[in-house]
C-alpha cells in the first residue's frame, strides 16, 4: 500500500479517529494478527468462533501495527498498548470498512485490471494471463487464493506504482458475493472460464450459476470487454452487457481466438493458436488438453492489450503451473506423480484422468481420487459419472478416499468390472499413506485429486518426500 495515511483510512472507511496521529503513513493491511508487520493496518474480523479484536493489544505491542480498525467499544488497555502516534479507528463493521478501503485504493489506480472468474480453472487461467501479459507489462497478480470479499480488497491495496497491469481472481461461494467483489475491483476486462457444477449446492442449477458468474459485469467498466469460453454450452449463448464488447475464445468457428490441431504429447498440450490471420504454434509445459482453453483466454487478453502474440505465446510456454494444481513430480525408481489436490469438480477430474490415460511411458496408471465437495443433492450421481468415465480409460488401478468417492469406484466398475480398486474412508488417511508406501512400484504414474477439504495434498506430500 503506497501513499496512504491514517487520515486516508478514516476517510475511506467512513470511520472516526479515536486515537493517534492522522498523518502517520500506513504501509500494508493484515487480518491475521500473526502476520502483522510494522506499519500495517490490522483489520480484526469477527468470525463464528473468534473475534480478532482480542488481538489488538498484541499487534500494537508485539507486531508494531501502525493502526487498527475496531467495531468494538474503545478499551483503555488499547490506548496504553498504542504509542502516541499509533491509531485506533472506530468503524461500524470491520469487513465493510476493509471493502471500502479497497474501493478507495482502487480509485487511485490507473493501470488496467483483468478479472477472472468461472467454475473451474480460475487460478490457472489467472496465472497464464499474467504470464502472457508479462511479455509486454510488469504484471501484478492475485497472490494465492485471495479472491474473496476479504481477499480482493487486500489484493488491490498491494498493487504498487511500478505495476503496469493487474490480473485478479474473483471468486464466489454464495449468491451475491461476486457482485460485491466486482464493484470493488471495477475491472477493465472480465474473463469467465466456464460454467460447471461447483457451488451447485448453494445455487441449485447451472443456469443460476451462469447468472451469478455474469455478475462479474457489475464491476466491468463501460467500454470494457467480456471474454467468454466459446466452447461452453451456456457461455457461448450470452454476450456482454450494453456498452461493453464480447470476445469468444475456444476451439470452434464461433471463436475469434481459436485453437486448432490440438494434440497431447505424454500429457502436454501442443496446438496452433489462430487469431485472425495469425497462426502461432504453442507447446505448453503444463498437463492436460483443458489447458488449451486457458491458454487461448490468455492470448486473447494479451492481444487486446497490444502484446505481440508470438511473444505472449513464448511466455506461456515457460509457465509450469500452480502448487497442488497438476504439479508433476519425477520421483525415484522412474515413478511420476501428479499432485492435483487443490480442488476437484467432475469436469476437472475427467480432465486429470485424460492426462493419466495419455501417458505412454507409464508402467501402471494409478488414480487416487477423493470426494468432490459442494455438488448438492446430485453429488452421488456426479461421482458415479466420473467413475464411469474413468472405467473406459486405460487406468490400471483406482484408489478412492472418502465416502462420496466410493461412488466413483461403483461407476468405474460398471464400466470396467476388471479394474483393480481399493477404498479408504475419510478417517483412514494414514492407512492410505501406508498402502501407497507398501505398494507403489517402479515406473508407476500416480494421479492424486480431490477437493481441498479432503486434504489429499498431505498424502501427495508424503509420497513426494518418501520417493524424492
């Protein structure tokens, strides 16, 4: 955060300065008391189990916070803990105030911002857009998964004067959330990757998910551009709001930015990107045919920001993925592991299975699949369908982890009754680790994928460390 004083924060948050020096500079924002650095603003959020106001004294005394927001009555101990120049700002609601500060800081930014949302692939697409733009700009991108009503305003305040373009991820976990985030971010370009069944538990249908994702336009500036996946059955039917342009990317004739001649070489996509009269050969270093659409979104955005397509494509070829998202590890005894444990949906699991099936150099192809969460009343059916899809592929061994994942096994055996399978309940993570340690063989190719809450990443890390 650059050029911000305590008085600016008071104005932005519509708060009241109860204590301290209004002219003091504030250099950052933290919501976790353990991560507060000297000069930071501490925003104590109130959760279901914890009220972070309890840490105000600590952040002043031990962490060197410059200022805090508070929606609680002023305590004498806070003023004692704060030196004369440290500030306490009274607000009605600390989360609302944080969002107002993010919006205030956004007003000071002049660089173009690209917002990315969608059911699957938001983070990887964000990273690929940032990679493509890096051929012509100094790019700021959302750190980690800071894509929420709390994360987005914090992300905006981290953009510095040296940055020339920004790529931010806009998430959604409940109805109306994306509108709130989009109005804070006020993006110049919006990308929607696809419409899947993630969050169908909260929203009820893919059509309602589509309507929620389209609310990213609530923050799209007049004259902005909406980039849509032209291969998605729902997205290809819609267009940008009045006053904004629509651009489709994909593999069909309806897409101006189109991928042709797609093939996988040991799981790695190779294709020709067709953009108007330009034809560019692209070879990605991340796994899966589905990454082609993410790459085409990145090339479309780069072209509209006047980055030479050849240069953008070369930067995409250097991109090697995101932690726990199809990260490939070459282990001893010629074993290979794909750690894709950050999240899972039916579409993304099928894509990961395709990668596993495409490996021509594998001994055994082993899929370790955990529950896919937030799929609502049809969750069992979605798991069975994934299993049916897997059962038709050249997979040698299926291991499922979790109660819903057992439906994957059921579906797989319906497609291939000879498939070797093993099941572990959610409480049997240690048994799963031990089974892998005892049974993995040289040249095995292992895929691990499930929803983040299943913590299958711990199993992947265990395997990686044992066979490093």
